[in-house]
């Protein structure tokens, strides 16, 4: 298969810093589009993967699955996209198209397994997929999203993962008017969950470990904010919430949050720590509570989320960085020191 060589930024080992790399992309085949990447968001999953924290990283690793760019080339069978279109690519770049889940638009749960934008087998090049910290990416048009014209291009990038990962469970658990929703962790995912749940009409209570995010939470749309380290503040919400979305990147006590659910309430994890979680049966049984998880969202739902954000003028709060600052950005991410998503200006790769 013919390839093109491009500039990227990635890592050769779990302990190594991210550094410039040259990587291959396939030349667009009949159904592919080639995208010049303008912006790429920095998800905590990028850090987990680059540092091998989930134990499944294939090196070299080029992270990045919150991609926004312009189409520069298209294959001769491409139907719905044109050169010059502004588009997005999220976490999924392929799936089987045939299983029940793919047919239902749940490609993220594809039975044989979806192809992640990075760190998945790449059948075209007989290697593994490499993500968006790069000049260009080549993707089957079925996995390419349209960006609403009214939204800022850099600030829209995080919607491709943080946006859909929170929108999908909020939709699934029917968050809306009359529902009290807790969002735990005001990071990249959490701040999007606050904005989206509010736009869906819910009452939103944000839980944070950072006193500094108190005022900010209200600006993001939270009706109330709770310092989760303060027992009295936590006790005030005992048995009060219909749904909780847990978007924390590190270990913390899940039972404390199960206690905040009403009867029949659900808590869904979107966070993905490598460790097993200790969950007490007595956190669930009295109150018929559900403890669940949710992973990103399908392609049609991602487009629906982008259109919803376009209608409600929702984008991510971002700090733009150059790719050369990525290692420092990872350190700041670990300290919760970002409001609320780093987005890489990919033009900096040319420096
Ligand atoms: P992030 O921007 O780093 O935000 C995580 C937030 O967790 C922080 O802002 C902080 O919020 C809170 N936090 C951090 N350390 C903590 C600690 N020790 N105790 C309590 N709270 C702590 O991360 P993100 O990009 O939003 O990702 C969050 C998690 O979701 C990651 O594990 C990521 O891999 C996962 N993820 C899952 C999916 C999926 O499909 N399910 C998709 C994307 C990401 P406060 O300062 O407000 O406390
Ligand atoms: Zn992500």
C-alpha cells in the first residue's frame, strides 16, 4: 500500500517523554479522506496510554483523538465530503459494520472490536493506529464528523472525546428537566458534562476536590458545587440525586457517591482507572441502585452531540498550547492544573 510520511509527536516507551517522530499514513483509498489537522485536544486517556498505565500500549505511541482539521484530499468513492470541508475525528476510525451494535450505531461496542484512533491494530498498514498529534490523518469518511459552522474550531476539538463521552451517558440515563444530576471531577470530561447536562435542562450539582473551581463551576452552568472532601457538604446530598457521572481520573471512594443516589438512581463511570474498585453491596441494595459504565459514543450520536452543541453554543474551555509543550501539559494535567482542556495548535509541528 502506498504511504506518505508526515511529522508527528509521540513516545517510544512508557518512561520516555513525547518527542518529534516521522510516521507513515496510507494514501487515501477510495472511501478515505485525508485531513490536515489544525487542532487536537489532550485527553487524560492520551496520558494513560502514552505512559502505559493500562498495560496495553503499543510503541511508538502517537496519542490524540480530539481532532479537528480540513480535508485536503478525497478518495474517488467519497460521497458526502469535499476537499476544504472542516471536519472532526474522534476516538473511532473503523468497526465491523455488520454486528448488531454497529447496525444500531453503537460502533463503540462493536462485537469484534472497534478500531481506536490510536493504539489499535491498523489493517491497512499492518501496524497499529497512530493518533492526532500529527500533521495529517487519513480516515474512512464514515468516521468523519461535520463541525457546526458557528463554533470556535480550537474549542470544538474536545467535543470529539470529552463531549461525546459525557453526552452519551447523559442521554442514555435520560437526564433532563426535573432530574438532579451529579458530575464528579471538573476536568476535561467533567466540565463538558456540566455544560451539556445544563443544556439538557437538568439541575446540575458539581463535585470537586479543588476549592479553586468553586466559582468556575457556576460559570460553567452548575446550580450547586460541593467540595467533595467536606463531609458536611457531601451529607447534604445524601439520597438526593437521580444520576451521577463520575469523570475523575484517579482513585477515590465510589461508595460515598452511591450514597448520594435516590432510590432507582444510577451512577455511571466514564473514568477508567486500571485498579479494581471496591464497591459495597450495601451501597446498592437499599435503594435498588445501579452502578454502570459508559464508553465514548457512536458516530451518529457524536454528530448529534456536535449539532446539539452547535444549537446551544457549547464548546470546551481551553488553553491552547504548542506541541513542544505537551510533556509539561501532561504534568499539569496530573495536578488538575488546566481549565479545562489543553488543545494543541498543530501548526506548531512545523516549528
Ligand atoms: P482530567 O481533565 O485530568 O480531569 C480529571 C479530574 O479528576 C480533575 O480535573 C479533578 O477534578 C479530578 N481528580 C484528579 N485527581 C483526583 C484525585 N486524586 N481525587 C479526586 N479527584 C481527582 O481527565 P479527563 O480527560 O476528563 O478524563 C477523566 C477520566 O475519564 C480519565 O480516566 C480518562 O481516561 C477517562 N476517559 C474515559 C472515556 C470513556 O469513554 N469512558 C473517554 C475519555 C476519557 P477536580 O479538580 O474537580 O476534583
Ligand atoms: Zn479521550
